[in-house]
């Protein structure tokens, strides 16, 4: 499974996560290393959250790890960065003794591709290091929500279950509260110090792991900085003398200059996601992040001028004919645009941060002149954009509520190893397997063998370290990606419900189902901005105002995650 291959805190992140899994698999087959990073009261109600003062007694103590010093420290919410060559002889040890007691543990997790055999050399090495006999029950990631629902509705729930945030629809949140254990007695406060790598997970990620008033999740942290980057073909920009735009007006002007339909070259793909960031629209990834308190009143993203302005600007790009025809015909990012981008059919598009490295790695062998780069998110007018934080964790592992103390402790022993930081023996084993069997080191870069590509198709992870970007193969991209996050992080604010794990009442579940389709129709000229305004009016009547009242009560009762 690859739960920490990319940040999954929003709708775009989910799609890019699935796409980058396929991209990364292809890159690893070519010898390139993977990116590691990657996200109510318990009084009977399954709706709501726990935050503010009520969470302080639940959260684990934070103890920063000093085992390995990153080349680029975290700043403004960025990942930590490592760009130096790998030397397995100097790897540190973060787990000096086995914490597992030799018990058996079953773990169900999503998997994309062909799962390896359960008794392979990688799993055996991991089990020996941890001191736990783990059996991985890998399930097809494309249909994982269906499998998850069936398993949680049954009485046969594995010891540990990994749940991505995008699979937490319908009855899954209630099932999490009903089926999984409270880990607070083992991790809250100073208790977490028994598991040092878990203690080094940022507090914000643990905040997101509170379900139904209890600390139930083991998080896979991510940077809270927006993960959608406006990419451009730096090699072609340099050749043609194009300047990177610094505003929405400059972008449109440049797009018109680049586009030559007769020569089959267009400026860009669908830039809707970047538009939302450029105009300062509230996050659309997770429902709770779409709400923010302004002048004492909660407003939802679709009610803001920034949201409508972003749609109108994207609509102008389509109307001007500067968007590639593939994007004009379909929905936003319905087809992976990376192939046409690599072919030079368009020079700018937006995608997940992980694509920066992944696209360069794939093109390196057969298109050596190819250079992808990320431009800073530009603003509207003369000012810088106002960016909104994504969630600091959106993928979690849960322990069966009926598990014995021995099983819970064995699960935490596994998590403590898989949360080891980059630069440690535990990290290398988790991510790459056994040196000489699953990978070799070539010029300071770990390269998987054929057996490694089979056995270690995806890392066996149930918790992960603080967000990390490790790029010994492309150190320039590694540094640039971290520094991009640092610059964008300086422009980032946290909305009212940042960091809170919120379960909305079921009656509001389908309230916004058709909104994204309407967005796509508007930017492509099939609908008008006034159609969205009418939709918002209808949304309020159908339950939007009721949902606002529900969130307001939640805020009045709990405060914010930082209060």
C-alpha cells in the first residue's frame, strides 16, 4: 500500500494520489526512489468533533526527533527536506530494541497493483525488526470503500485497518467510532514517549486522529501547505524567452502569446484549482475547511466573491481558446494530462506537488531535455495570494476495539517503526526493503532490484513520520519543492475548522453532490456564473443554512483546534 505517497487532503489530492501511485510505480521500475510524505463528544452522538480545551488531555506529548538532522528544516508548515546522497553505512537507529512481543497481527490496507506474496522476504524482514508477525490483507484501492464498508459492517474486522480520508463517506465515520479502540491510554500525554517515533509526529496530525472524542487514529502526517502546484515547462520557457507570470492578468496574457492552435500548441490545461488559490477561495478539499468565520458569522466557500471570481477567471481561459482541447471536452482533470504536457502540447498545468519529481523521473531517460518546474502561486492584482491550509493528516490506521492490550501494543510497535524518520535503518527497510535483496545503492541513490519491485511494491505502513521530501536523485527538485512550500506557507492561513476531525450529520451528506459538475460546466461555458449563484440560493434553502447553524453550534461548544 502507498498511503503516504502523496498528500490526500482534498478532492484533487485524491485523484493525484491515485495518478502519482501509477507514476511512481513506473519510476521505481526504472530505478528511481519514491517520495515519502506524503493527513463530537462521546455522549452517544456520532456527529461532531473534539477540539480546543477538550482535546488537550487527549493529545500525545510532542517530542521532536533528533536522530537525523534534515538538510532543509520545516518552515511555515513545509515538509522537511533531504537532498544528500544515501550511505547505508551511516544510517541511524531510531528503534534500538524490539517493542513487539511476538504476537500475530492482521492489517487491512488499500493497494494499487498486484499485491506481493504474504510470505515474501520484505515482510519477513519487517516482522523480524519489529518483533510482530504481521499479515497484510491488501485490498484493491480502486474499490476500497466498498470493501471497507462491508468489513466494518461485519463482525470480522482485522486487528488494524487503514482508512484514507477520501473513503470516509457514508457510514464509515460512525463505524470508526463504533469499531475501533481508544488509543489514549497508550499514547495520550507522556505515555507516547514509550514510542519515540510516534512522539515526533506533529500535534496537528494527532488532533486530526480524534474520532468521537477519543484518540483512535494513527496518522500519516502531511504538510498543511496547499499541495496543488502550477507547473510549467522550464526548458521551453527558457527556449522561447517566456517569463513566469506573477498575476492572473499576466497569466492570461502569456497564455494568449503561447497558444498556436494550428501548430497544436496550447498554453495550459484546466487551471481551476490554481484559480481557487490565486483568488483566495476557501479550500474545497474537505468540507469543514470550506467554512470560515468572518465578522462573527460562518460563511461557506461557495458564498464568497473569491470563489465566483476564480470560476470567472478560469472561464476566461477556456473562452480565449488557450486551454488544451482535451481539457475543454471533459471534466476538470478527468484525464491525466501529464503525457500531453510532456509532449509539449501545452506548457502549464496544475497537479500535486509529487508530480514535480515523478514527471521528471519518468521523462529523464527518453526526453533528457525535459524540465518541469513549479511557479509560485500568483495573486489577483498586485498583491500576493491568500492561501488556506489543508489538513495536516488525512490517512489513518485504526486498531480493532476488541483487541487485547498485547495486540494494541504490537500494533503500536509496528507504527513506531514505520514512523521512523528518513535517514534511519528503519525508514530504509520500510520503504525499500533489504539492501542487496530489494535494492542497491548507485551513486548515493537507492535503486530497487526486480525482487524489490515485486516484494516492496508499496511500503508496509500504518503510521509515518512528519512530512518529508527526500530527493537524493534530483536534489535540485527536492530543494525547490521544500522551498516552494516554505514560500507558500508564509502566505497560508488556517480557516476556522483547520485540524479538526469533523463528522457532519447524515442529513447533509448529499447537499453538495452536484456542485463540482456545475463548476466544470461553468468554466467550460456550458453554464453561467448566475447558475452558480442560483445553485447557492437553492443550497441554502435545502440545508446549507441548517448546516451553518450546526457548524456554529459546534464552534460555540468546542472552539477551534488552536483555542
